[in-house]
């Protein structure tokens, strides 16, 4: 068995002195496995402190983190974040995802530097919005997930954009690690108000916004109702209003409240639905699939999560495309610059939606990704992140130029 280096030993030994503490009642056990040296460390974090021991006890871990010794030391030195390590497939995690993400943010880096990322519950009225923040750029970017997803669907995007921006990936109420109240509408205006509330709580005056699927529709609502708070809109297969709604009479009478009754979709069905989102499953890391399916299955056990999922799905389907207050006539008044990214093999939002957007918003940039499904930031991360970086860089340069001219 390989000999443990002094740096590896020191990285674990100093964790208690770097611990930033936790809220009252917090108690989580982590197992950190360094596969190349064949050792596991148990780290228990509570309100009162951090305890580290080599070797696992019989205590069942809340989270298991696996990596190698070199990556672990780089994480502890602050040379790479956990999200970046995961994006490079140098790290994996099992267990409650928010707890796994929160681990890194609970420890100071050497020389007292703050952690590279933080998970926090942002208060918005009576709600808690679970938010991942990383990056130290002067400008902000918001990442908004799709129906049934969570901020984890934007890990690769957060890692890429955090090199230039301060990035915030949010869980909508009812999803991920956010609160799941029973008596809220779970419609697009509600989600948009929540995002504005989170921006206020985080001290964000204005941000670029990236949204996938339902998150893209919420991003558009932000641009329509709060254009002064939005820089640019990057919309990845956004859930714009359906023109053909063959199931409209049935959906109208179905009651999402039935979702409060205990039931399970079954892991095989969840896996099948997950893989149907992609055109080429060979492009999706099986580790990412396992994490996404595990997280959805865990969260869906909550009655509040089931209600949120079914209510939000119903509201997206029932949105009026035309007429008074219809989506497309409203879209014509969108002020912030927008880039729409569609996918050739998207089974949920077919690329034919592009022509309807072109008719009502001809100024928007339209891009079609060939051989891609509904979640391009997961299936084609390099291509998607490149599009986002170029789009936002162009807007930033234009904004600086206008600022100089005004001065």
C-alpha cells in the first residue's frame, strides 16, 4: 500500500483548525476515500467542531467523497474547487448532494483565505433558496435549472464561467435543496419573483442569466418584467409556450395535489426519463447520470417536491401562446439581448420552436446544436460553455464601450 505523504496527512490533520462552523443542530458525517493510497478518512462536522479520524467507523456516512491524493491536496490548497474537480472527473460524491457541495465551503484555505465555493440557504421571505456561489469576477451570472432538475445540472457551466464571473446556481422553491412549501403557485411569475428576491438577498443589482428548459422560461420572465436587472439572456432549449396542446382538456382537470399522496416513480422509470433527454448517451458520463437519478429519487420522496414538480409541469403546459397576456405577443417586447440555443434531437422542446421566436423576436440570436438533446450544458458542455462565454463577453465589451462613451 502506498505510503501517505506528509502533505496528505497534514491536509486532514489541519481540517479542525480550518473549520468555519455550522448552524445549530448541524451534524453530518463524511467519508473521504483516496483511491490511489487505499485509505478512507471519517470527518464528522457538527455545530461544536470538526472531528477527523483515519479509517471508517460503523457510523453510516451522509456523504462519501472519492478522489486521489493529488487532487485532495490541490483542493485543500485552493488550487481547484470541488466543482472543477468534478467537472474534470477527478472527484465523485455519493449521498445528499447539497451536503457534499457544502463540505468545501466549511473550511478556510491556507493563509486564512475563504473557500472557493459556498452553499447557502438564501432567505426570500419565508422561503429558503439553496444557492451555489463560486468565482470572484466583478460581474454576476445566474444559472436556472429545468423542471425536475436542480443546480447540479449546471456544474460544468459553473466551473467554466467562474473563471471570469461570480456564478450563482439556484434551486427553485420545490426543487433541489430549497424549501418546498405547499401553498404557493409554482408558476413562472412565482419563480421569477423568487429569483429577484434571491438577487436582492445576495446583493446582485444586475446579472447575466442562463436558463435551461423551464429555467429558460423563468429567465425570459425576468427579462420581460425586470429588464433593468438583466444583462443578457442565454436560453438553452427554453420551455416557450406550446402551440399544440392536444392534452389541454385533460391537463386542466388533473389535480397536482394528488402528488401529495405517497408514491414512487421507480428507479428504472427515472433512469429511462433521464436518458431520454439526450441524443447521444455516450457523451454523458455515467457518474453524472447516477448522481442526477439518485438526487431526483431522493428528493421526490418528499410530498412537497412531488407537488412542486406536478404543479410546475401543469403550469408550463397550460401557458397561453397567444391572445391577451399570451407568451409570444409579450416576447415581442423583450428588451435584454437574448441568445436562444435549440437542439436538433430535443424530444421535449423541438427545434421548430425557433421559427416562432424568430417571428416575434427577430433581433434575438438563434443557434441550433446538431445531434444534441434537451440539456445541452450536460450533453455538449464544451460547445455550450463556449457559446455562453462568447455571448456574455460580447455584451460586456459593448457595455464597457457605452460606459466610456457616456463618460
